[in-house]
């Protein structure tokens, strides 16, 4: 109904306010009647719900539109413009949409523009780079008039010649003079001596070329000889000058040579573990080549001495050898870690040097390996030597032969790559010229590490054999020019390293090399150039390249180590601000002093403490033997005489065989425990530094392993113990009471142990079963019944012997079977042993109480007395023996063994101090490694700075 009222109100008022009312008043009479009748009906009568809702429902708009059309059909003129209003309203909506989109899009575009503008850097600060007159250039030059004055592109095209026509003219002219063409035929016909002249010209040109080549070669050899003569004179003069300096004529202290300073830097770097990605990029000459390619011979020619061990086809170079060449007055060699100088002019010293190198190589190779990565550092000095650092690596192999480790090939490859991957390393690639180039392995390896060939020098050895064996000399030329290999190089050299005789001298090899190249076709036919042959030219070229690389890279490496040092120092300050920077050697010295202090503190232990702990420990070790093997068997005897006899015999046997060794073991164990206790207490008292724990433990174990107790101590101890056990005279009542107390404590302890064993055998008693809700197992129930039966037997005969007779075992078994308990005879005997033991110990404790007042009868030797206390005397003898033994062991400890232990500890510490691997293993941790890196980096930086300063002074 409310919907009908709303519709009537809207129709009466109109949809547009006052305009709707005016249209209703001016409408057609029929329409007015229709509308008034509709409104009156809605006011006076209530129409059904569907008649009022249906024309205006949102679900039925078609009837509503039909009604409006009917109203217009009956002549209602204002309602004919309703569709125009609807169209106008739709257009207005579209306008708002377009306007909103334009505004939103403009805002988005402005925002995007602002973001892009903010991302563009501000270049206003860089206007000073461009001169000011450039900005004002347009004020002085009229670019518009200049542009108009320039000709157009069409005018410029007319001035360019027609290249197509020129090409056609040249082609026709070339065809005219081509052999076989009409023009060429005409020229030949006109000149009958053409052919003869041509042949004569070819012959004369060839002769002239050969003459020029020979003349050039003679000139080169002439200047080569002059240069060698001048160098020889210079060498002699420098030798004289150096000898004068060496003798101190000028009375000045010679500074360390530049190359020696550089070599020391490389030695330190070889020991430095780069934990912060600071790699060793300092230049060095890395000598690589196939096995038996002549690497060692080339190095010996450069060093001018036969210094390396030689072998026929077998691998001789088993570890890298760093050779530092420098100039000096005498031709000598010296190892980095040795002070001995080998005179290279004497054959005896040369043989000793080769032998020493071979021994060092074998020592560096670990068991199960063939090669080693440990570098042998050697310095060679002599007059005329080129200054450089060379590293001779093991030869690259293609096959692992018998006697080699399976990973030898891969190890050599990885070692060679590790040295060659240094971007400043000069790769001296040695290739055997007497074998086919296709068999070479090293060239592929070098081309992988230096594909552009910017730091590779290629050396072809055994050129004399190659010239004899190779049918085409052009093949050698292709190798030298780098056309036969994919490998590129800075320079290519050809050398001759002798005739293959190991006894040849360096001087004879050099003469043979010069003679060969003077007569070689390779030089005569210009296949090789004069500067590409002989090891002397090779040495000069390698040295020159080496120092060029050093000057280019050393300062950069120094800066890198400065940055590394700063990073390490910053890390130390942040992590360990209150600790000194102690490297591994300094930490070892600190730990060494602490350990020696702890050993010395053993001498401060009081004699009372030593004796108490020795006596207690010794009794714990021997008490079981005394009770089980001496006291209990003797107590089963019937009279005192038999008791004493049994005790004496068993004590004598025990003293002769077991007691002294047991006592020494106890003393040695006590010494170890006290030593460990002092070391632990020292750690607790001070600010404990766990960095020394592994080292202290290793020193303690090694010292104990090396320590051996004095062998004569047992013999002297045996005599003392035997005499102590032979004595039976108790002097006073105090000693008697002490023996009774010792016996009582011992028996009570054994009784307690026996009670515990019986409880485990028979299970918990009724209290534990009720309180803890536990029960007995079937075996425990059987043992409990057996125990009860055996206790009845003991109650019947308290003097029963220690062993059951067979008939007694049968009786017990039948009694148990009568009660329904099946039992094994072995179980009966086992149970009897514990039951009788408890009975005996209780009886002995009671006898011990009776003997408390028996000292008076003991003094009278138990005459006219039924009381016999021989067991008390036995325990007094044992107690006295323990006291005397503890005193003797204490004297041995304090007078001898503690000092010997201290000596052993010092020896162990000295051995550990010399063993670098042991120190690295025992002193570990981030703090140790950081201190080690700091020490190494500072040392490297200081040496690099000194080297750079000396290098600058030399350049000046």
C-alpha cells in the first residue's frame, strides 16, 4: 500500500516539482479525468496489492512504459518530451564520465612526470665543466644564416664523381692486360725477348734476396758477438766492483738487493692463508711444460748452473721450486731456511746441492702421494744473472704410470692452474721441439688460463733435434709463430739445451747453442729472427717482462694488503677489545709458562696429603685381595697356629709378586690425578681461557706416556713391605684400638656390599613390596626360598664350615621340592656363598667387639685366655704396611718422580714448539686465526712498502 501511495503522490506532484503540477493542470480533459479517477480510487478504496504494485514494480517495467504511451496517445502533450529528457540525462552522465576521466588522467600523468623528473640527476652542478662561451655562442654566431648559406644535399651529390663508371673502366683495363687476353697476346708478340727477360729477372731477384739475407745474418752475428764481448767485459767489471764492496773497501754496509726483498715478500705470502679473499697477485715466472720437455734445462741455462737433480725419463721435480736469481760477486746458492752456501763453481757443491734438493722433495711428499704442493725456496746469486723469480713446477703428464698415486695427474693439473691463475704471473710455456706438437698437453692448459696470451712466453726446446727430424722446416716456423697451436703468446723463442749428456757444462751447452744457430737454416731462411733464439735472449726478455709486471702491479697489491690490514684490525677491536693480539707462537709461549707453573706447584703438596691419598688409594686397590684371598681362607682354620701360618705364607706370596707393582701403579695414578687437579684448579682460579685446553690436555697425555717409574723402586719397595708385614709386635693400646677400628670399618664395608648382593638375588623385602608396589621375579622367589632354607641350616650349626657337603645340598633341594620349589644345585651353592659370607662377617664383627679389651691378653700372648685376636694382629700388620708403603712412595714422588715429570713436560713442550703442524692443530679458533692473519698481513705490508721504496730509489 505504501508503494501505491508513493506512486499517486508522484503522479499528483509530477516528477519535476512545480513543472509537474503545471502540466497536470493543462493536460487534456480525458487525461485529467483518468488521472483524477486513479488518484481518487487510491484514496477512497484500497486496491489489491498486485494492482498497485504491478505497474510500478522494478520487475515489470514494460507495462509501465505501455501505460505512459497510452497516456501520450490520448493527447497528453508534455509527456511526449519524456524520451528527450531521458536522452539528455544520459548525455549528461556521459559528459561527467569523460570529464572525470580527463581530470583523473591528467592528475596521473602529472604525478608520473614528477616522479620521472625527480629520478633525473641534477646536472646544474656540472655546468662548470663546459666553458661559458659555449652557452653564449649563439649570441655571436648566426646559425640560421649559416645553415641557409650551405648547399643542399642535391647540389653536393652532383659534385661527387660517378664511382660506378670508374669501376667499369678499371675492369675493362684489367681484362685487357690479363694473361691470355688479346692485349696481353699483342704485347708478347711485339716483344720476342719477353720470356727470356722474365726468367732472367726471376733468377736475379732470387740471388739478390739470398745475398741480402746472408748479409743481414752476418751483420746480426757481428753485432751479436760485439754485444757478447761488451757484456762479458761488463760482467767482469761488475764482479770486481761487487768483490770490492764485499771486502769492505768502501767501508759501507751493503743493503739487501731488490730481488731478495721481493723474494722475501713471496716467501711470506706462500705461508699466508688468505682468509679474507686477499689473493697473492704478485708477479713471478711460472715454468710449466710436459714431463721431460726440458724445463729444468732451461732454468739451469738461465741460472748458469746445473743445480737440479736429473733422471732419465722419470719424474724428478716432485714439488714447486722457487728460484730467486740475483746478481752477486760469487756464484752461490742458498736455501731460505739454511745458512749454508753452495759454491756453484765447484762440482762437489753442485752434487751436494742437487742431493739436498732431492732430499727436500722426498720429505715434502706425504705417504701415498707422488707430488707435493710445498714450495722449496732457493736463492741463486752470481755475476751477470738476470734478476727475477722463477717457480719450476712438476711436469704435466698424460698417463699415470706404475708407482704413482692415482691422483697424480689431477694434482699436477690443479697445482699448475693455481699458479697460472694469478693474473700477474708470467707463464713460461716449455714445448719439446723433438716430438710432435699434437702430443703436447701443456699448450691446451696454458691457453685455458691465458686465452689472449697477454702474459705467456712460448719456448721451443731441442730445436737441433727438431731440425734434424722434421722433414719440413716450415713446421718449426709455424710452431714459433704460434700458427700450429690455438695458444697465443707475447713472444716465441727457440733454444738448444745441450746434446742430451747430463755431464755437459753450462759453458759448453752455450757454445753449442750459438754454433747451431749460426749454421741453422732457420735463421738463414729467416724462419726465425735473431732475437728469438738462445737462452740468453730468452733470459733478457723474461727478466724485462718480469720487472715490467712488478712495477705495474706491486703498488696495487700493497693497497690491497693495506685494506686487508684495516679490516682485520677493525674486526679485532670489535670482537676482542680487551685482549692483546697474540699470534700462535706467542700464545704457545704463554701456555708453556702456565703449564710449567702448574708442574712446579706439585712440589708444594704437603707430605701429609700425599701419604693420606696414597694410603687410601692403595687400600682400595688391595682390600679385595686381602679379604678374599688372605683373611677369609685363614679364618676357616681351627686354631691360631694354623691361622698365623696361612697368613704368613699368603702375605709372602703377595709381597713377592703383586704388592710392589700395585703400589707403583697407585703412586703413578695419584701423581697423574694431582697433576690434572692442579691444571684444572689453575684454570678455575684465573680467568679461564679455553684456547689452551687442547694444548694442555695434549701435553699432559704425552708427558704421562713418556714418563716411566724408576725400575729400582719396586725392588726397594718390596723389601720394605716384606719387613713391615713380618712385624707382629703392637707396642701400645692406641695402635691396638686403631687396628680394631680399621678392621671394623673394613668388615662393615664388606658386610654392606654382601647385603646389597643378597638383596639383588632375592628381590625386595615385604616393606618395599608394600610401599613401592614392586614384586619378585620367579628366580628371585626361588632364591629367597633357598636363602631361608640355608639360614635355617646355619642357625642349627653356627660353626658350620665355609663349604656345603653334597648330602647337605641334596637335603636342601629335597626340602625345597617338598614345598613345590624346583631348584638347581648350582643355585644352592651360589646362594650359600653369600649367605655364609654374611654370617661370617657378622660373627667377625662380634669377635672384633670382644677384642677391644684384648690388648692385655695380647701382651701375655693369650695365655690362660679363651680369647684369641689373631685377626686384629693381621689387620694391624696390613695397616702398618700401608702406612710405610705410602711414606716410601711419597718420598719417591717428591724427590724423584715429580722432577722427572717436570723434565718430561719441558721436553714435550720443546717438541711441540718445533712442530708447526702440532701447534696449528692444538691452538685453534677464530681469535688465533685472526691474530695470525694480522701478523702475516703486517709483515707483508711492511716488506712491500720497503720494496716499493727501494724500487722508486732505483728508478730515480
